[in-house]
């Protein structure tokens, strides 16, 4: 029995994305086209592959077994096609990156436009995600994360600034009214604007000065989801709602304009910059290889 490769790819895209609309966005197809492809595949195989409801799509037992065998096989097909792609004058194809919002905002803007200009035949898709995910399971080629969140079997390539700092700041009006803290522990008596990860964790603020490390867990009037809602906390800080602790580069425009005033700067903690990471156990697709080479060249070969 022969099944159309496009129909098989459609099935995998829907299952990995968790739905037809999501699969359409991830694959660049239409939801109706994916639905028709899966129905065609089910009719040909004579077995239902997906449980469909108005809210979700999940594989049946037969669908799960098919996906287990298809995933590696389709990866082999993609890698075979990519070998041929290597003979082109310019790399072509799709490159999907899974990155935190901070990287999309602070790291990629200086890299993506010149990369796309240098490689017009590559289509880049950037998916923002704060929690650590299996990039292959999510259908991505690579991701960007910080050193403490990398798996051991990943190849890591430095990308973006190699040293960053967390900055603490508030509006001048807030500090005029409530005073300017001289030690991180004084934050426990101030209104602080916090961020919570999708996992539910809300990490303490950490400071360091002359070898002394201080961790505080302040409270305040606003908690936002780390990633997409951080700008709300920045706006609240500018409006005088409290003190914010965030990437220095994120706050820098507001510090330079005077909308925010830095506090506790001798205590701002430095940390290594992020890495582009990808699995080392598979052939590197041509678009990803081009991206890796591009960021290495941009960093002066580091």
C-alpha cells in the first residue's frame, strides 16, 4: 500500500501542532487542506488516525503507532533532500527557531534582517517559548536558550551579547516618594513588579557585589507572565507603580530617556549571553548551517 508523502506530512504536522489550525500555521498550509489530506490518508489506510473534537485533536492508538514510525522516516527524507540542497549556489528552505521572548526582542533584531538579505531563499520562522522544549518534537530546527537550560547532547553556539546584566529601576517620581534603596534587602519594603513563568515559578531577584550574593523575594501590586506580558510591567514601572528588575538591554531605552532611573547598579548581576542550540546527532539542514555560519561570522569567528 502506497500513501502520498504529502498526506503523511500533513498528518505529522497536525499531530505535532495539536490541531489543524496550528498545523497549518506551522507548515504554511491551510487548515482545510490538512484536514482533507488526513481524511484521504485515513480512507486509504482504512483506519481512523485522529480523535477530533471541536476543541482538540489527538492521535488514536493507530495514529500514535504511525507517528512513531513516520517521525524518523520523514526526518531521513528531509535530510536526503537537504543533501541535494547543498549543491545549490544558495541554501534554500525553511528554518524554524524556538526562542524566548527576550531573545526575539534583544538578540535577533540585529541578526535576522541581514541574514534574510544574505539568504533570500530561506524562510525563517521564529516561535517564542519561555519553557524549555524538545526542539525536534516541536518541529523546530534549533532554539536559543541560556547556558543553565541547555541539554548535554546539544551543540551550543554563542549568539548575541556574551555578557548581560539584570537591571533594577523605577520611575523618578516613585523613587522621590518612596526613597532610593541602597541595598537589595530594602526592596522587601517596596512595591516590586514581578514576573511568573508558565510553569508557575516566580524566581527570586538575585544581586551580587564584591563577592556577596543576595537573593530577595519582594512583593508588589503586579505580577505578569514572563515573556509576552513583560512590557506591561515596564509600562507600569514608568507610570510609577513600583520597581522592576529586567534585562538591562530591555530597559536601556527608558533609562536613557529618563523615564526610568536605575537603582542598586553596583549590585546588578552579570550573566553569560545566550546560545543557539541544536541536536548534534543529526545532519544539520542547509538553512540551519547557513544561520550558524552567519552568526559565527558576525561574532568574528567566536
